[in-house]
């Protein structure tokens, strides 16, 4: 899954795709590079970010979806029912909701009515404050239990269970140690029986793993390493900014496994 953030402020590529024509060109290039789907988003969820309104989010993503929604496999990264509804009309097939249907009471019905795929992600707290002091007694068990409950919630809202994938939410209300423990115990998320998506790409804990305590982003080499670890532990979807090196490395890992 290639990341196309149509935002001025995303943590690692803020502004790169803010102009629709740049986002469209990147989406096409990512698919040419081997991405199975591109994830178009108009709201940053980086630590400390402020929410954007529905009109602004639509203004950002609609031109991109109008151009590539029916041309490429597209996912919409949103927590808003109205944004998801418009994106699905324009050809998107998956709704990637970092709030796991806790953000907008109407989103479940929109996904269900469209028969779309849905990604449910774990997040502790909300983006503005989530990295202030994240705490867990047992991070993997708590994330797995949360995702199990959100699958049940989505199914109760009418979403077909076989359309749902789950995501431990790397970096969303988690310390470096929490992120590493989630990757190490990913089998506990895989045991939920749904495909697991992992989005470690460029996240700052990868810079810290390499010894840079001040890092704001992680390098592509560490991003690929994290995806390979996740693949080895059973993940099947990888949300990444740098598609080509991930496609090559994951392709090689599949052959080598
Ligand atoms: N991470 C980000 C955004 N959306 N969705 C899922 N399912 N999983 C993730 O790990 C995930 C996500 C954050 O990364 P990015 O989109 O690059 O940054 P920003 O939120 O600042 O736009």
C-alpha cells in the first residue's frame, strides 16, 4: 500500500503531494513500482497534529480521487463518513480508518452499504496528545483485544467480516518499546484471523532504533527492515512511502522464505 498524503503537514512527506497533480503522479508511479493499492489521505495524524474540517479534507482528496479512483486500486485514509462516501463513489475500494469506527458514528454504515473493504487501526488517545505518555500493562494483549472488539463492532454495523483487515497502529500512542513489542508479538494480532496491515514506514521510532534519539523520521532502510520483520510474523499488507524498495525486498523475502 503506497502512501499519498495530500497534506501540507504529514510527518515525513508533508507538502510533497499537496498539489493534486503531484499526488496523482505519485499514485501512478507507486502502482507502476508494484503497489497493490494507494492510500489517499487529506488529514495528517502525526503526533501533535490538529484535525481538519470535512470541507478542507474533501478539497484536498477529491481532485486526486477524480483522477485515479477508477484507474488505480485506491484506499481512502479517513475517519469521516462523508469523505469515505464520496471516495467510494469515485472508485475507492477500501476505507482506512485510524479511529477504527470510533471517530464518526456514520462511517460503519457507509462502508457496509458500499460493500467496501475496511482497515481498523488501534490508537491510544488522539493524535494531538497521543505521544505524551502512552501506557499499557501488556501492549500486545491490549491491542489484540481492542481490535477484536472493533471487528465485532464493524460486523454489527453491517460490514462483512471477510472485508476487514486490522492494524496495530505503529506509533499511535506508543513508545519505541511498545512498537517493537508489537512487531515482536505480531502473531497475537494475526491470531484474530483477519489480514494484518503494518504501517511502520519512516516512523520516528526507526530512527531511534538506529541510535538517533532526536530523529523525527526513520530511514527507508529501517522501514524495509521493519516490514520484513512484520512479513515474517504474518503481516500481509504494508503501508509504505517508498514503494519500490519494499516491493523488491518483500518479493525477495517471499522467495527466500
Ligand atoms: N499511519 C499513518 C497514517 N495512517 N493508517 C494505517 N492503517 N496504519 C498506519 O500505521 C498509519 C495510517 C501515519 O503516517 P503518514 O500518513 O505518513 O503521516 P500523517 O498521518 O502525518 O499524514
